[in-house]
């Protein structure tokens, strides 16, 4: 996590909101990712972000998003109907929209 000093020293570029908050653009975040040195489109560079078993990561189409306060309920349909409870910030960060294809991630219980 960058410190506030990075902002003041110009090590990281931000966009300042009307309320005086700093927002870090996605391209600026990518500069600090270890994969930044790889060339190509952002979507192509992120395809191998996570390699997990298909049964632990079912894919489906987002059918509903309900945001209330800090939390959000995201429903999708694929091989199975899945409803996830995540933070509203996560919905915004992932730019989830109805109709998109998304993957749910499950951690298998250790027996």
C-alpha cells in the first residue's frame, strides 16, 4: 500500500476529487504490479492472474446486483445458481454489471 508520502513526492499520480480525496487510476496501479513489464493489453496481462481448479471457480452470467450500504448481493446463473455477498466497493472495483460473465471463487473445506 503506497504511503501518503508517495503522493506528495510525486511517486504515484492521482486524480483529486471535488471533496479533496485522491483516486489512483488503474493504469497507475498497474505500474506497480510485478507484471507491469509485460507488454500487451491489460485484459491479456490479467488472464493468468489466478490458476484455480474449475470446480472451485464456476463461471456464470451476472443476473442481478443489489447494493445496500456497504454490502452487495450478486446473483449469477451458470451450471449452478450462485448468490454472493460481497462489499459494495468490490462490485465497483470489479466493475460488475448485469449480463457480464463472472467467476465465483470457493475455497474447499479441508477434511
